[in-house]
């Protein structure tokens, strides 16, 4: 990964519709969350007409694309991905500036997209795998149950890991035979648009399109009767709004809406340096702004001091600073609103009487003054009704809550609106499986937690208000398909009946 890129020049991105780049009458100004007043670049702000054109282009491309076999689509998609890493250093630098996260995380963001794309292509032979139901008593037919694509799909990704998250759904949608429109987040549109356009340029016109702009001008990406499905990753409030809008046309939705993930640390957990490093990363990677980060730590009372000491030692070494600066381990929060919210959670915990430990030193550089930087914090044994426990913090603060019995831990872990992920920490695999099997969520780790150890082959998604539907794996392909049953009368079975 190159460290010497010139990232001072503002970046400009356009729309990509029907095989051609186009500009827009207006642009979005993309600001640097670490350097107040600094403009990273400008992204085209699509008009309602531009959005309609993107939908029309995807609709026009659908018949030919869906008529290809999955293997033929996979071959074109493989060719379209070729060379995607050549601009990865530059993409990472841009994403770091528009998002705030450290450079290596921005670099991995693009890498994960490539890995997910290739894993999806490996499923090509399963895409059209049909099953045959033979005749049965009273059913004199042979029925083939096959799969068919849906049509035009919209994929909407969030600011925190936009390129990687796109890779969990976009290649699966295309491989299934759908055409797609990608909507990058309005506050971090630049790097994502660059990556999508480079791929779209190598696919047939209209198969893959990208539009950026203000949410108010993008409604047709959800409400148009020509949109067959919307795949959305974002907040609970955003997901509810998507569902409401999609209901007018009965457009299908897959929603991944964040979480309040519990990490349950049992009495027999190992908690050596390796495991404590994993736990620390699970909480504080991307300054806490990952949907599947651990948001609550429940630890057996006998191990409370071990966890607090282990996290504290690592937070003492944290370097809060600008994402592109060498040595920085924790960048700013993405928005001033989020910084204010997390700071409010910390102050509320202090006011309640909970023990709050804060760490690190805010950047002293004048150009970073007023940036969205916040000292990370541990809240020890808070009242479970505090918002630092009940809400998704999406920032560098973690409540550490002791428990006395396994039953208490499971009950507390499940007492939440969310159901995305969870983890169990134990030296006994059977013990971990027993507890993990009781967690009400879509994905459970043992002795680990978080995005760095997510199995990118496995279905991923949430329960409760964390959303529904699954991404990744063949289940992620099926999310962009429907079944078609074709039945033939069986003469012998009919005669016998």
C-alpha cells in the first residue's frame, strides 16, 4: 500500500448511466470529517430525470443480460473486475478523507469488495440449480422448481464501509441475472462511484449504473414500478422509510439495519493477549462505526477486571488523529451529529454515577481543531437502562457489564431491539455453542467478533429490528431470485390414479 499519494486535489465524480458517464447541473460537496472546512471533492447530484434515465437503462438491458446463462454472466463479471486493484491506493486515500477512517481500513474496504465479488462468481453453477418433484399419491405430475431473476434492483450502501458492503449484494444480484443501479451514500460518494464505474464500463451498457445525489431526488429508485427490489444497509429509521416507500409498488426489500451486538464472556474464557486484541478490534475498529461491532460486553463478574484492564491497556496505546497520517490508529467520527450523540452518551453515563474511563489525547494540530474527534471510553457496570447500553452507539464507547449466571447473561444479551450479531468467549467449544445457540441474532462468533473475521461465504443478516433478508453465499443470490414451478402431467401416474 503506497503512502506517498498526492491527495490534495479535489476529486470529481459523475453519474454513470446506460454505458456513459454524464455530468449533472448540480453537485454534492463532500467534506473532510477530520479537517473542518476542507472539501474532499464533488459528486454529481442527479436530478429526478437522471434517476428515471438510470431506471430506463437498467430495464432496457435486463432482457439480454437475464437471457445469458449464469456461467456467461460470471465470465463477463470476471473480466469486468480485472484490474480493479490498480487504483486501490488512490481509492483508499479518497475514502479515508471523505469517511475519516484510517487509510488501511479504507484500503481493506476495496479489497473486501474484490473478495466478495470473486466468491459470488464461484457460485455460478448453483444459480440455476433446479429440483424435480416426482409424482406422488394424488399428485400425478412431475414438477421442476427453478429460479428466475427479478428485474432491476437498487442497491443502497452506507458511509462506513460502502465499497465492502456493496460487495455483499451487487455481484449476487448481477450473477442472478438482474441489472442494477447503485446509490452511494451522499456524504461518501467519491471512492464508491469510482470503483463501480470502472466495473460498469466493462459490462454491457445499462447492466450496472451508478447515481449520486440528494436523497430527496432519488425516490424513484425505491418507488418506481420498474424497480423489482431494493437492498438497503443503514439505520432502523432509514429501513422503515424504505419499506414504507417500497410498499406503494410492492417492491421487495432486503434490509440490514445495524445492531446492538452483545459479546458474552464466560467464566472459562481464555482472555490472553490474542483474544483481548480481537475483543478490542471488535469494539473500536473504524472508531466504533461498524454495524457488526460489539456494542455491549457482558462478562462474568470474576473476569470483569481482566476485560477492563485488557481494553484499557490497548486504549492507552491508541493514537487519535487524521486517517491518512502515519501512526494514527483511530480517526474521527464521520459526522458532527454522530460525535455529539456519542459524547452525550458518555456524559449521561457519568451523570448516572457509572464509572467512565476515557483514553487518549485529541489531535493538537490547528488544521484538525474542530474535527469530529472523540476520546474513546469504557463505561463500567452501567445501569442497563442507560442509552449507552440500549442504543447502538456507533462510536468509540463500550459498556462493560458484569453477570453472575449464564442465564442472566443470555437474558441480558437478548433484551434488545436488535439481532444482528453476537459472540461467545469460552475455552470450551461445547459451552460456547450452547450459549451461542441461545442468542437471538443472525450471526455468532466464538472467541472473536466483528468484520475482520466474518466468513464472506456465509449468509449474513439480522433479526428483529436489525432487518431481514440475507446477503452473501448462495442465500444472497436467492435473495435476488424467485422460483418458477413448471409441472407436467405424468401419464403413468395419471393412469394409476
